[in-house]
């Protein structure tokens, strides 16, 4: 029983040290596998194409928080995402930064600074801006708390509508009411068949006029053409995106040059090597002892 890690050398060095300390066998890189039947777990971003060559494979562990980039798995192989407080805090920070930047008109001021224009718009206090967060999971809840502490009126939307302490939550059947009061809409949803292209013209039309969009989920959730049209019509005022479809976004894409759009290259989070290795060790122990697997993906729900 061994874990195969497919990752960068600098991550591999850290995992090797921690696995050796824990007495857990690890193989670094597919080319180092001697007997494929020894591999029971693979940790990677993109899995190898030849998964069928590992007859005893039990799990794929994504080294990131998302798993939508991992295609179909052989029958019986389970999918796990990395749970790491560092990832969650980093994405929370990016979302809070983006919400504040849009709240305080930074796309405009960055544009004006390029030609030395000194011209201020009136600004609102945070308490007069309503933030709606789509996806109230681990990261959505963290972002909601911080934005609420900053004074924004925060609400959340999730599939289940499960309550979250101190935040008003709308369930999936109340999307319209949720959108109607989201001056800043934050997307922190996983990519599933239900959320693909969810951020489209129809959804933008249900937001208050002049709403702002913060997209940290996955690029394929956003209809970019619809976003650009909504920006041009004034239905959306500005947007900040960390994820696009495709990634990288081609240099000629018009969103790069839109004066009220800011794009960052999927830098919301990086998985800390130690945190990732500790999570994988927890997964191995849970699997061995028949316990609940931390970060196990429900393949029927898609996240
Ligand atoms: P979680 O699985 O903890 O939470 C997902 C949330 O989305 C849950 O609240 C869930 O509802 C909700 N949800 C899922 N599907 C639907 C739906 N169809 N309708 C309404 N709500 C839905 O995920 P995390 O918070 O850990 O991460 C969220 C996403 O953030 C990741 O999947 C990834 O795409 C993105 N991400 C981006 C990063 C970046 O660098 N930009 C880095 C890390 C993550 P319920 O509570 O009812 O289950
Ligand atoms: C992700 C990550 O899932 O960077 O986007 O962890």
C-alpha cells in the first residue's frame, strides 16, 4: 500500500519528509513506480491518463480544493479534495480584497492612474452595500464572516439553505430573492452540471442595476459574453475575476481590456505543501481505519 504523488519537485521534497516521519510509503512521480499494484492512493492535480494500470487504486486526492478538473474515475475509485485552512484563508482574503476593490471603485481609479487623472467618485460606507455570496461552504462562510465584520450586509445562497450563524441564508429555491438584494455578488460555488454557466444574462438581469461581480469559483460558471454585455448596458457596474474559461485567458480576450474588469490568474490560493501532505496522511489513516474520509467528494452531487 503506497501513495503516489504526482507534483512539482519542491512539493515532493516536503511530502517525502512528512511521509517518512509518519512511516507511510510514498512514491514520487509515476516514472518511479516499480509495481503498479502497490499504489492505492494517487495525490495529484491532474491524474495520469492510465489509471487502469493501478489495479488496487482506492482514491485520487486532488492537491487543490476543487476537483472539477478530474475526469471520470475507474469504478470504485473515490475522489477526495484537499481540506486546508491555508487554502480557505487565502481565497477568503482574495474575495474580501475583490469586494473592497469593487466597493471602492478601484477598477476606475487604476484606469485613471494610468493617465494621471485625479477625479473621485462619491463612496458609500460598507453598511450601505449588500453582499450576496453564492456557495456557503468552507470558504463562503469564512468570507461571509469577514465581510460582515467589515460592516457589509451579507447574505448567502446554498443548495441546502443550511443555516449559518449570523448570516441570512437563502436556499436554492430562493435564488431570485437572493439576487435581488446582492449589490456585490460573490461566486464561491464548485463547478458542477448545475453551476456550469449559472452566471448568465438571465441571472445578471435579476441583480440590482449596477451590481458588482466577484468570481472566485470556476471559470466555466460564467458566461463571459453575457458579463461583457451586462457591463456595457450598465446592468453590471464592475467585475473582478480570479478564474476564467479557458485558463489562461487568451491575451486577445476583450475582458482583459474592459475598463471596469480586473482579472487575476487563478491566484486565489496555493496549497501549502505541509498542509497538503498532512491532509493526505489524515486521509490514509481514515481510509485504513474505516473512518469518515476528510474531503470526500460526493460524486452524485459533484462536490
Ligand atoms: P464547499 O464544498 O465547502 O462548499 C460549496 C458550497 O456551494 C456549499 O455551500 C454548497 O451548498 C454550495 N453549492 C454547491 N452546488 C450548489 C448549487 N447547485 N446551488 C447552490 N449552492 C450550491 O466548497 P469550498 O467552500 O471549499 O470551495 C468552493 C469552491 O471555491 C471550490 O469548489 C472551487 O471551485 C473554488 N476555489 C477557488 C480557488 C481559487 O484559487 N480561486 C481556490 C479554492 C477553491 P450546500 O452547503 O448546500 O452543500
Ligand atoms: C483550487 C485551488 O481548487 O487552487 O482552485 O485549490
